[in-house]
């Protein structure tokens, strides 16, 4: 394997679908914290929605990583 092939292989491992889902959950933490400052029930429901989506993407992250034989 050449240096260029190793670099491309490493880059593709960083930007595969399971890792993109993980990056999205990391960004969701900031959005979740932002909901703490919303007034009324809107903040609570938004936080619940973000948490639910994060849980669903966690499942798909692990599932896709296993099916695609990748590591996330």
C-alpha cells in the first residue's frame, strides 16, 4: 500500500456513514444544551425530540457499522 492509498483509506474511514451519524450526535449536544435556555414547554419538547433522534441514530450507527464491517 502506498502512502497515497493509506491516506485515502484513512480519510474514507473517518467519513463513513456510521461516523457521520456519530458526528451528528456530538453536534446535537450543543443543540440540546441550547434548549435549556428556551422558555416554556417548547424547550422541553425540543430537547425530547433531539434526545430521541440521538438515540435512534445511535442504534443505526452501531447497526450500520456492523453490517458494513466498519468501526465507528
